[in-house]
C-alpha cells in the first residue's frame, strides 16, 4: 500500500467536475480529504491523503494533470516568524484546524505545527506576513 499527502490546485474550469471521485472509480485509490477550499467558478485548493497501489497512484496523478489540476507533494510546511508576529490573532480566525490559537490568559498566538493541514489560509490573513510556506524538499510530480 502506497500513501502520500498531496496538495491539489484546481483551475476554475475544473472545480465543478468530479475529478477526485474519479480517483476511486478509475484508479481504485482511496482518499481522505484533509482540507479543502473550493468554490464554484473560482480556483480551489485541496489537501488530501491518497492511498493505493503505486502503479495506480502514478496513473491517477497523470489523470489529475490531464484535467488541469496542479499536483504537488505536501513536502512543505507553514512557519511562523515570532519576530514579525504582533499577536493580533487575525490568523486564528481563519485556521480551520485550530493549529493557530490564542493562549489564555496570556493572549498570545500559538502555532501547533502538528495540527496544521497546510491550507495556507493564514498567509493572506496575517497583516505582518509572519506566516509563510517553506518547502521541505518540495517536489512536483512529473
């Protein structure tokens, strides 16, 4: 059994199609959606864990790319710059997993990287740009 966490970026022309469901139907793979932000007629992003036979996995990635979906390994991480952070809490309002939260009673923003799903919603929400994506040997599938 082969398993990998992927970041899928959907162009606005593809968000209405059952692309992810076809991974199960056409390639006998299972998926677990870890996070998604996909809206009709807009670009979307999805973080999912994809599992199955390695041969089927490669075919599925080829299929996704043929559909216009950008496929990337989730070999990246979100980092928080403590020196840039002003403790405003704007990032905590958009964090779907609670990885960014306010520690009480100190009222300090804390970041639990283990809970982060790489959705990247905190990056544009941060007015001081204290949140950033850093690759950890990130590789695009060919």
